[in-house]
C-alpha cells in the first residue's frame, strides 16, 4: 500500500517563493475551497508532476514555472510503502529529480528516463494513467473510464489487475520465437553443408586410386571456384549492406511518427468529448423553453444565440475532426510503411548473415582441399585417413540433426507459451474471472448512490445499462449528474479491486469539482453519505468553489486565495 503523507511546492504555477505544504493524511475528509483561479486544483498538478513528471491538466513543462519568479520551481512528495519512507523531489529551472528512501538518495547514475521508470515500475508500481483512474476524479483534462476507447479501457483493467506483465512476456516471447526460427534455419543450412561434404568425401574416397596429379589439379580448380564464390558473396554483401543503409535512412523518423500518432489519437478523444458536450447543450436549448433548475423561461434571444453558437461549434469541431482523421490516416499509412521497411531491413540482415556464413564455410572447405593437395603431394594420403574423415562428418551430421530437432521442440514450447500470453489467453481468462466481481461492485456502488440500474461490462469492456423496466441505455444517454454517479461507482470499484489485488492500494482520493456542475442538493447529500460510510478510513480531498454550501459538511478545510498575484493558503 502507498500511504501518501505530504506534498510541498513553490514557484509552481501561481504559487510563489513560499512553500505551500499540505498534510495528505491529516483528516479523513478535507474540503479544498477558493475562488476561481485561486489555485485549488494546483495541488493535483503538483502531485502528478512530482510523481510522473507531467501535470494532471494539459500543461507544458515550461508553463509550470511561476511566470513572475521564473525559476526555483520545486515539488516534494512524501509517502510510505511498508516500512520505507520515500520522498520525491522534482524541480524546474534548475532541473531536479531525486528519489530518497529512508533519508538516503538513490543512485542517480542512470538517465532521467530510466530513473523515472524505476520510480514507476519498482517503487510505485503504477503509471500516470492507472494513478488517475484510481486516485483522482476531476473535470480538467481527465478522461473517465467510460469515455475511453475499448482498447484503453482494457489497458486500465489490466493495470489494475496487475496482469499487463503478460503483454510484456508476450513481446519477449515473440522475439525469442523469431530468434528460434533463425536457429532452425541455420541448423538446416548446417545439415545441408555437412551432407554436401559427406557426398564430396565419398567421391573423394572412390577417386583415391586414380592419378594423384589429376586429383591435385582438380582440387586446385575447386579452390579457384570456391574463391570465385567468395568474391561473389562479398559483392552480394556489399550490395545488400548498401540497400540496408538506404532502408534505414528511410525510417529515421520512426520515433517522431509514433509520438505523432499517439498525440493525434489523444486529440481525437478530446475533440470527441468536446463535440459530445456541445451536441448535448444544443439538444437542451432546442428542446427546452424553461430552465430545469430555476423554472424560469429561457429568453428567446439568448436561446437562439446559444443554439447558433452550439451549432457553429459542432460544425467547427466536425471540420477539425475531418482534418484530424485525414492526418491520422496519413500517419497510419506512414507507420505501415515504416513497419514494412523494418521487415525489409531484417530480411537484409538475415541475407548478409547467410552470405557471411557461406563465406566462412567455403573458407573451411578451401582449407580442407588445400590439406588434401598437400597430402597428395607428399604421397602420404591413404584411404584410411579419408574414411576416418568421412566418419567424423557423419557424426557431425547426426549431431546437427539432433540440434535441429531440439530447436524445433523448443520453438513448439515457445509457440504454446506465446499463445497463452496473448490477449485471448491467460489475460482474458483472468479478466473473465473478475468481470462478475467488477459488475457486482459497480452495481452495489450505484445502488448506494440511489441509482438503480443494471450495469454490465462485457469482456470487450462495452457497457450495457438496463433500467428497472429493462430499457437499454448507454453511458452517453444519461445526464451529467447520472454520468458522474457512474464514474464514481467505477472509481470506487477500481479502488476495491486494487485492494484485493494489492496492485494500486492507497489512502488518497482526490475529487476535483464534482459538486460544482453535476450534483444537485440531493445528489450532494447522497455523495457525502457515501464518503462518510464507504471511505471512512481513507484520506479524501474534495476540491470545490461551493464552499458556502459544503463547509459545514467537512471536518477539515483548506482555503486557497490570491495575494499579490500569488496563491497562498488562507
């Protein structure tokens, strides 16, 4: 379990030179209040930056430094794992990244990327995506589970169930299978070479009774031919090597294209979410004449303006989506070409290795022929020696065939193991075992919030939502308040599953502005009851600008305010 204790930060976003320090485990329920722009959500960005080198919201690294002081941006995060006390120190201008364990700083010889990987994989055992799905629910750039694609939903579940290791194992096995295929090809090649030598040796024994000089001349010609073969193979190596270099030059943009592809898909998801919101707003103004909250008639001029505005936004986003899809398709085409080129490069490498092996074997063959010439010249060569050599070659063939059989058996084992490591193998079996538990917990959490529907995730992580009357809905059919209840129920479920698996168990839960837009008074009371009953032993922070209505519901209050253009705690 990760027990978060404290976070300190200065010169981070609107925070000035004086450290803001928040004790994360001081109270079971803490309300964080302040005016808009006062810096309430900054603690989220600071926490994520300290742990994962990126803000919770979509903020570039150079924008995190306070724009007035312009330096000495520092974030410190303290937490416990078992008996070990950790402190992460991360800074900008100057760049700082330190990991302390029990007051001793861990070795920093590795590159920053490796240092960060050690923090996520060895210490925290979670990444940014899993952290935000289990620890944070907010309205910023966060994308709830139900708004993720099926593939990304699966990734989140695999991380929570701690089974993504099987994907890594599958990748390793794929590499081993490829290497095993090469060993099998090489063993086949070796067997064929030995068989050729055996045929040659048998013929040599048959010809021993002939004229030695004739044999010598013949073997010299064989050596000359062998040298010609070597020269030709070398020319082939030079040619294929040049082709390989040319292919490598064609894919120097591989990393750039992969990063671009990820960025484009992230943009696509954000545009889809934004478009969905504008369409919902448009539908509201087109179908409502009265405000559902205050029951007042909506001004027609305002209504007409909002309808036009929302229509324009939808058209604008649709146009942007069209351009984005074109760019995604172009990028996918380029990625396909890069992958094809990498396969071609590998084929060139294999061809070069084959040529080099052939040259090596031919040189050995030339040495043998030269030894035969020397022996014939000295008139010391006998059929007994030749027969002994034949026996050795036959033994080599038997050994080569044995090795080949061994390689093929090992490949069969690897193929079987890889099948088990694929998405359709062990992972799917584990997920199917947990799906009933997940669905049960989600529905229990929904019932605790007085939202009585039958919510089901299938093994493709697509939802089916049925009302009491068996009407079928999907997530996007519900109001924002109802969506929030679904998001919260899934968040609570992930935390309970994580505790079962001990994969992402933590004391900390941060809810950013969930009261401010989607929950009415009744929903607020329901949620406070859930916080009190379900999360009594955890440290929950609720960020809101509705402090006047919520302040009497929390035992601990943190108030942020702006003073002389800097954020401070009042």
